[in-house]
C-alpha cells in the first residue's frame, strides 16, 4: 500500500495567516493526490485533486503543489470558516489511502 | 447535481453482517464513467477506504477488509451497497459513500478517479 505521512497533526493559526500542510508519499504517484476539508459532524469536502487542480466552487485561497513524493496544501489567507481538519489522499493505486489528518485551530 | 444518501441499520450485533445502501440521485449511474466507493471513519479518528465498484460490477477492495466485504451495484435502482460480515466493535464508525469522478490527466495520458461527491454519512454501532 502507498502510505501518506501528513504533517503537522495539528496547527494553531489566526485569521489572515498563510498556512501550509504537507503529505509525503512512500512512492511516486503522478500527482494523483486530493485534499479534503472536514468540519465536525460533516462529510469530507474535496478542495483539490490532481495535486493542484481546484475543485469547482472552492475559493482560490486554497492551492496545492507537488515536488517528488511531497504534496502541499496552502491556504493563503485564513478565513474563519477554514478552521477544520484537512486530509490528503492518494488515488494512484488501490487501496486508496489517507493521511492522518491535520487539525487547524484558532 | 448528484447527491448520495446512505441508509441502513444503526446498530448491528457482533458477528453479524452490516448492510448499507447508498442511493444516488441527480443522474443515472449507468450513463456515467465513475466508480462508487465506501469509506468509514471511527469516532475521533481518520478515514479508511473500504472499496469501490464500477457500473459494470468490477470491484476493488482494501486488503485489510477484503475477506469480509462485498460491494454490489444496482444501476436500475440507482444505488450501490456495502456488506461487511462478522463485525466486531472495531467496525463501529461513520460510513460514507462517495462518487469517484473520472478525469483525464494529459501529462501521462491516463484517466484517474477522485472522490468528489460524498454522502452525509451514517453511524453504525456494533454492540450486543
């Protein structure tokens, strides 16, 4: 299985901050990575796929990048509604696997 | 606008079979080039992918659950289902269904599938 190691596991930030969350994969995956946002008692919501393609309707302050086996989610200017848990996920090979999650707190 | 809705018993006894259905609305499953997945999340923990199915019936399962899982599809009813046998307390979780949308990656000339639409989830507790 492809393992996704996500960091940090938690992050404290303020409105307006720029934050970065990283995922490292155990093998190359041709950018087959998605990022999800999950709020309490809600289903995950996709933000990005293909490592850097913004899902329709998602604000442009969310962006993604890839370098080798490292994938990064950046939020350019945190808004109050962005405080949530974020997951990376690879879909290059089954079984699909997720990172452990990053809880973004105020 | 495609929507997914999970349904099934919220309580299952140990050693019995967990059965859930995901109803798809907003478009026919049979006309789409999508996979359909099940994912679960124990309380306070991360996400675990269970498996996926194509409209043709082709399935892929997580090896960690493969011996106990069956995913089936009924395009005529626009739904797909999950069956998990011999459950234990470790199977207690919120279960989600999701559509795996297809897109073409021109950089390597391949089609990929990512989970773009999710149901709201249903909580299943395994307890006697």
